[in-house]
């Protein structure tokens, strides 16, 4: 089995793959104060709860935008699963041609999402990830990762609104049903949710215009969304073709398969050197 970690600023999503199929997934809070042992025991408990055996895990792959958690998960992988994990970054095969000015600056989650979306839906396409930040990424029909846009996520915007004002309260992120609101709570919900829908609609429209210039107007551009807020935002816009909640985990599994053979060869070579 393969254990995959998608480490975001707010949550860690982890999934277990068997024979290239996602058989279980969980979500937990990202906590850079947790030790390798704490994460190890937590994973053990999750496996035990659904009747999975951690001894069947043969490899681990990690995508993270939180460097402080990476070392902890690497140590946990070695101690509890007996393997050095694959970490998404330079040197890992993705199948994409990264056309960012500095490819090292692209977030691992954006690359993983692009790999997963291109493998599942083809290109050209736009991928929207609605997490702590809302990211928009463009990929051509030739598997070229062009870049995109990064905007504040709904939760960040909501927290900033409360923090930077004296009287505005914290509100649940849900649609109020109208934009002419008659109380403060609904007025804030309207501005946050519908404002974010407007951002998504505008950025996607502009990205489609630019992608058409690059790929040709005759090629339909698919728009795939993922992340915790994707379903709510999709309900208010027409530009999203599909919400794929497991896109990042499935992207990690695809990247693992692209790197598996070389990894197995390297492990075999290390064993020969050890016993020589």
C-alpha cells in the first residue's frame, strides 16, 4: 500500500492507495507542534479504526506547503513505516513542463493538482484549489504548466475582516440567499461568499482568454475545482465544470507511479551495497 500526505496550511489530508486505488482517506488539522511519534500514533489509530494494517504500507509520498511539518513527517515515515518518503520537489518526475519563471517557487500542491487534473481530464485546463488560499493554475494541451493566480481563501478573508474591524463578528461561511441583506451577519456572508464567487468567475474568464491565445480557440478549456470550499462556490458560478475532492491525493499517486521504478532500482542498489 501507498500512504500519501497532502499537507496544507490548515489541514493535512492523507490517503491510502492499494493497487493504485484510493481505499481510505482522512483529514486532520495541521499542527507543527506535533512530534513524529504523535503523528505516527495518530496514523496508527486511523488505520486501526478502519481495519487496515500499517505493516502493509510499502511507501510514503508527501506534498507540503508547510516546511516545518516536513521534517516531522519524514522522521515519522522512517520510524513507523521503515521508508524514506518521496517529497514533491525538484528532481521528482511529474510529466509536466514547468514554465514558471522560477520552477522552485511553485507550490507542491499546485503541481500535484495539475498532474492529477491533466492525467484525468486532459488539457487545456484550469485548476482551482480552494483551501487556505485560492489558487488558479493553467495547463496547456501539451502538459505545459504555465502558472496562474493566487488569491486569499474564503477563511483567510473572513478572519481578516473580523481581526481588522472593531465590531464585525465571526460568521459561518454560507450563502445568505440574497445580496441586499438587512443584518450584519448576512451582509458579511454575502460579501464573503458572493465576493469570492465573483473573483472565481472573473479570474477564470480572463485565464480562458489567455489560454485561448496560447492553445487556440478551437480547443475547449476544462475547469476543475478542488478544496474544502469548492462545492459551495460551484453552486453560484457557471465556469466550473467539475469538483474533484480527491484530486490532490490522486495526483500524488500518479506522481508516485512515475517515480516508482527508479525508486525500486535505487533501493535495490542500496541493498547490494549494504550486503557487499
